[in-house]
C-alpha cells in the first residue's frame, strides 16, 4: 500500500511509512469446472460398479430351496434384468466420461498451440524491435558524438543551439531504449547478473550525467554519495535509476532533484526525490501500468509513452529490490529502492572510482577504432581528438591493417564495435585476431548494445571491458581514462 507524506522536499530527512498488506487472494488451487464435472462422472461410475457387485453377490448367495423353484427362478430373472440395466447405464457413463476426457484433451491441445503461437509472436516482436532499435541507434550515436564534440569547442551562441539539438537526440534515444526494454521484459528474456560493487561507482556517473540535464532546465540536482557495497546487477540497476531521474527532471519545472542513499540495517535505500508536479494518491498504482500516466502529468501536457515506471517496476521485481513511492500533488514525489548490503570480503575491485579518475588526461592516448559505420568512425574521431587522443579509425580489420601494422605499431587501447557487418567476424573475434599477432596484447574496449550473460562471459574470458550503446560521451571518457591511468602508472 502506497502512503503519502505531508510534505516532500529533497533536502529534508527522509522517512518512509511502511504497512503490511494482507493476502486475501482466492486459493489458486480451486477446482476448475472441467475438474468438477470429471469428478462427478467418476463418482457415478464408482456407484454403479458397487450396485452391480451387490446384485451379483445377492444372486450368488440367494437361498433357493427345492420347495420354491419358480420363486427362485423369478427372483434370478429380476436380478439379471437389474444387472443388465445397471451394466448398460455403467457403459453409457463410461462412454460419456471417455468423450468428456477426449474433448478436454482436444481443448487443452488447442490452448497449448495458441500459447506457443503467442509466445512465438512475442519473440518475433522482440527480435524485430531489437533489430530496429540497433539500426536506429547507429545514426543516433553518430549524431550524439558530433554534438558532444561541437559543444566542447563552440562559442556561447552555438553551444545554446547545440544544447537543444542534444536534448532532442537524448529524448529520441530515451524513446528507442524504452521501447526496446519494454519488449525484452515482455518476452521474459531479461535476466539478472548479480554481483557486488560500490554503489558510489554507479551513482557518481548518474549524478554527473543528470546534473547537466537538470541545469539545462534550470533545476538543481543535489547528490548525497554512498560508500556502501551492494549486491545487484549494475546494468539493470542503472536502467531503474535512469528512468527515475529522467522522470524527476521531466515532471519538475522549478526547484531541485535529490539523488541519495542511506543505510537501514542490512539494506541500502536509494532515494530519488523531486519538487515536481506530484502524483495523486489514487493514481499511485496506475502509474506503474504500461502506457498509463498520472493525471497530473496529463494536466501539465508532459510528453512520454507511460512506459518508464512500468519498466522500473518489472526490473525491480527481477532484481528482488522492493520499490516504494510517496507523493503530494503540486509538492513533489519520492521513490525509494531497497538493495541488500554486501560485505567487503565479497568485493574484488576492478575499476577506479570517478574521484580517482578526476583530472586524468587523455592527451596522447593512442586509440584504434574499428566500426563498420562510417558516420560512427568520423564522429568518434572528432570526439576523441577533441579530448587529445591520437586516433586511427577503420571500418574493418583489413582497413585497419592498411593504416597501421597491427602486430608491431604501438597503441594504448583498441576501441572495437561488437556488431560488424554480417559477412564479418564479430568484434571479439577481430580483437583476438589482432592480439594473437602481437607480443603484448592490446587492451580492448568493446562497444555493444548486447547485454547478454553470454557476451559478458566471453569478454571476461578475454579480459575485455565493455561500454554499452546508446554510447554516452561521459561514460566513454571515463572508460578511456581507465586505460590512460594504466598507461601512466
């Protein structure tokens, strides 16, 4: 049960009203009409068998004395007729029972076939959406790379115009990602890869990314970092937090956004609070339904598909992270996600924190880029050179070998797209071809939209890092700073 608080402000001390609901749902094991009908037929069958057995027993045990032969004969005839009638009735009931069972089997087979067709159609839809999303993301990624490069080198007037272009591209990217996520969740192909990691590593990146978005809208984002280790899937958790932060900024026209966390026994609560339009109490359940938005959002003519919070709820259920919300119309909303705390002994550090990377220069970082999309190559070259990298781009392994000696020339990182042309090997295989011919293998950063467990395992076996599409310049820069830090250490 959702509960509303008297006032919501990002800077106040958080409190969450909790109440335990009762389970008044009907017993799911209740017999269906088919099962009740079958049970009645079986009972009638058993009753008729008992009657026949009793009649036969009476005939066999009758005391027929020689003094009454006709009476005994007449009695036997009557009993035989009764046995015949009961046997016929039993036969008819058995035939009816067999017919009912056959009909039930036929209906169940039809239901199975219909379900299989529906599941196949759902999977086909998921594959179609995934393919379309990938094709749409390619030019979108290129445009984002170009605008990011231009924003870093433009004057104030151009930067203002570019910020609007960047916002439009970000909205389009969010729309495509949302549709893709919803399709995958409906198909049941999303699984959690739970691990232990510092919560701050994830929240630092989100805070920096959404602080810029908030400032573009004239809002202030306040961030309270956490030093806790948590047990979750960082990619799925990131999707939840991005949706919550995007909604907070979208539905807040003045004031501030709060991103923070607090320890509660053996759990951590992540809070996203805002001073936005709020949600009516009778709408707190509706907002988690697909294609549904609260009446406050419609009142303010806010854009959106109404899928964001539905995705948040589904992913939180996959992760087993309880989600709660409290809100007051025209005052603001607060969403709280609860995660289990992990122990330091469970964590093996893999990457440097955002604070450790702050100020890490990319100047002179020798970067080889392989992507089959010409626009992506050009956009990546423009962006990376703006950061001071020395960049070589190529659309295939053959094109790269025409520009550099892949077995001898020095490089600090190989930035490799995973999905190359259908007639080419994938990015992991191409990276292995390059490194197999080198005395010292190159560090590899794989760019992909594939978040599957199989690909993660392949990358782990080869020691490759991953960054995910849609590629965000800030995340790419932080990933490259890891390689630059390793080079300089």
